[in-house]
C-alpha cells in the first residue's frame, strides 16, 4: 500500500496539465530537458521548473550522460496512474 503523504505529493505535482504531459511523455520515453522542450514547445526554464517539482515529488529520477541529464519515471504509483490515463 502507498503512504498517503507520498500520494498527496504525487497528485499535487500531477495536477498541473503541463507536468502531467511531461510525466506521460517521460513514461513512454526518457529524455532530456531540451527534448521535452522541443516536444512541448515550452520555454526551457518552464520545463526545468516543472521537472524540479516532479522530481521533488519522487516521480522521476535523473541520469547524467556527459553534459546531458535524462529523466525517467520511476515511481510505481505514478506509473499506475499513467497506465490508467493511457487506456
């Protein structure tokens, strides 16, 4: 079972449409800030701020490859939500 505090943080982070879109995109294909920016057509700073919120909620993790940081969804509750949304 999931802890209510964690669920609350995740739901709050995903309550913003752009953050939800970012998380759904990262679920399907891990990518960098610049790749997210190209797909979503939002400013880099906006994507970075959203990713910070998403990471602080424990939804994603990042991995550095040279100068690029790639993000992927790792939280099981968030994955279950995305799978429900994608049906």
